[in-house]
């Protein structure tokens, strides 16, 4: 085999979900309930499904080939009119992609190799993984119990900062003041904020903005990433979008990147997304969002009633369960003794140690099964 970069060679060993999968397989148990990967577990909303089928049928009546590499204008326009109505963006400032994961990790390719990257810790593993593969210099920004899981701007200058709110994995969300603090830091240090708003549709707290552009000056410093994955159950369809405000003067370069690396995204999926933004689509997907949040509430109450300390769950269906010690050990106990698949906090970064993340993206049947198992977990066993 030809030589590959060292960063790739040493990578697979530390990939979180590969390690979880290996431990699950090794356990040999077939009767497991997964509160692990945050994947959707409800079927597509009916009107969204129908819109996709209609688009496929349309493709059977006339040829629809490559679309615009940054997405169809019908979808971009609908996004600007619904999700971004208060912010007056233009079609040039929004582009479609195949989901946040690829967009937020490859956006760095626009920026110089020596840019200093700040990444919240713990965090969605892709941010750090991509930076490591690219051999970038990174600074971790701890989200700890002591700071309410809100990352604090460092004294030194960073060039790019990854933020996520509501936050996977800690389940907490940044208020407008918290976000403004970062926008002010970025303006003062000429930094760029990569704002991951994957869970914007789950926000319930009035103090938590659904977009970073609610903050003064955010258009000068922030790129916002969203997708239909969690808001409309598109994890298996793949569709996201990114806002690159004209103040940052990078839209044309991002479009260039799309032109070079992609030939666009599926027409039927974009039609399904358009339907998800319609009043009926919104009503249907909102019911799913509420169902997941309700699951989070019940899971949290169940653990709290047993005396455990659990964070999150209000603005995102993830719970951050304080187990105190070694989170891989707690993971193993939950797996072997209770038949529960979870995610050890340490897998999201060093500051996640001492916690277990539970996903409430559960169908009602799975939720019930999970609850009956969690009921039997006793203090001191983890
Ligand atoms: N960002 C966060 C914080 C996530 O939790 C996830 C998925 O779990 C993603 C991004 C991936 O989103 P997408 O499916 O749009 O790639």
C-alpha cells in the first residue's frame, strides 16, 4: 500500500462509535436498548414522504439531471423566507449541502493551515477528528459543570471557533448573552465562529436564540450550519445548509469548493425538504420534535427520582448524566448489567469524563423499555 498520512493511520483506533460497536459486539448480548447514537427513530413525516415520492415520479416523466451545486433556488428561497426571515439574507448567502458533518468539517479548507482552531470540549467528535486528520493546531474550550457547560472565550487569539447550541453532548444551550460574549470575542480578535445549530428546532427556552444572527454583529463573524437531520428526520436522506453572510466575503469561495467537490444534492430530497418547511410539514415535524423532548423529560425525571444528577434535555433530547468516575467503566456497567447502550462522556473529549450521554431520540416502544431498565439502576453501581 502507498504511504498515507500518519494522522489517518492512527485514527481508526480512537473513533468513538467504532469502539462502542466493538464493545457491544463483544458483550454478545442481543437484548440491548440503545440510548447511544443520536439517530432519529420515528418515520418520515407523511407529507414529506409524499413530496419525495412525487419528485421521484416527476423524474420518471422528464429528465432532471445535475442541479445547482449549492442547491435549488426554490429551497434556498424557502429557507430564507421561513427559518431566516428576520435576518434579510440573500440567495447568495445560503447554500445547500449534504449535512452539517461534511460542511462544518470541510469549511476549514477555505482557511490557512496555520489558523488556530478552538473546539468546545466535549463536542460532536467530527470537529476534532477532522482537525486531527488535517493536522491542525487545536485548543480545547472546556464545557464543565463549573461553568454551566458554557465555553468561555480564552485570553489568546483563536482564528476559528467551533460552537454548538443546543449542545450535543451536554444537553445545555447558550443564552443570547452567552452567544453575544462569543460574537464580541470574535469581533475583537477577527475570529470566525463556526456555529453548529443542528438542534435549533428543539429550542424551548425563551432566552435561547435559534440562530446566532440574533446577536449584534454576528453577521460579521459567524457561519451558521443547520440541517434537516434532526429537525425533520433526514439523517438517512442527507440534506443541510449553511449561511455565509456577505460581511465575511466567503460565499463565492464556498461555492467554488462545492463546484469542485460536489455535483449537487438529490432533487427529490430537496423537494422533501421544501415540504418540511411548509406549514403542514412544520406541524408534522414539530410533533416529532415534541415527542423526542417528552422522552427526554421522562428519562430525566426517572433518573432524578432515583437521586441521580442529570443535565440537559430541555432544548435538545440529550441528557448528560453525572456518573462521577470513569465514564467507559460506567458505559460497560450499563451495557453488561442493564443491557443499555449509552455513550461515555470521555468519548466526546477529555472534559466529558465523569458523564454519560443518553439520547432520547426514541420511539415510544423503545422509550418504555429503556425506562424499565433505568428504573433498576441503583446509586453507587456506576
Ligand atoms: N452536529 C451535531 C452537534 C450533531 O449532533 C450531529 C449529529 O448527530 C451533526 C452535526 C450531524 O448532522 P448531519 O446529519 O446534518 O451531518
